[in-house]
C-alpha cells in the first residue's frame, strides 16, 4: 500500500484523453485529434501533468512486453476512432487482460 505521508516524489497526473473543452463535446473527434488538442492546452514541460507517450503499431507485442516486465498498465486505443464508451477488449476480440497492480492507483479524466 502506498503511504502518501512518506512519499519521496511529487505525484504526477497523466491525461490520456480530452472529451470536453469549454463546453464543446470532443467525443466525435478522432483520438489523435483529441490528443493534439489536449497537448496544446497543457503547460509545456510540466512535471505535474503530461500526456503519455504513444506507441503506434505492434500493440499486441507491446502489451505482452508490458506484462512480461510487470508494468502497471497500458491504454490501447485506435488513433482514428471517436470516443465510444465500451468495455476494453484485446485486438483479438477477447476481454482485455489486466496486469496485476501492486499498489493502489486511480485513473481519472477531468480537466477544467
């Protein structure tokens, strides 16, 4: 369990997507375009909030490598797709496999 009272590093927020901006619904836009908009509104070089690095292609291999190295998580999306709420699936169509989480973590997605 993470003991936040004795942390030695500053927490960081990773923004994966931007669904709304200034009252505008961005969900119909392609993920790649939403990520460009998101990147454009974040402070450059911020140690507190960032957009994760994207890996294009070879997603299944990347996922297996992540699991092999016991990394905490991965988000896999198609850059050309609009936002559609649905259950996560592996590219083969089977439910996505989750890597074991070793400490408490949360994912959120609201930027005001």
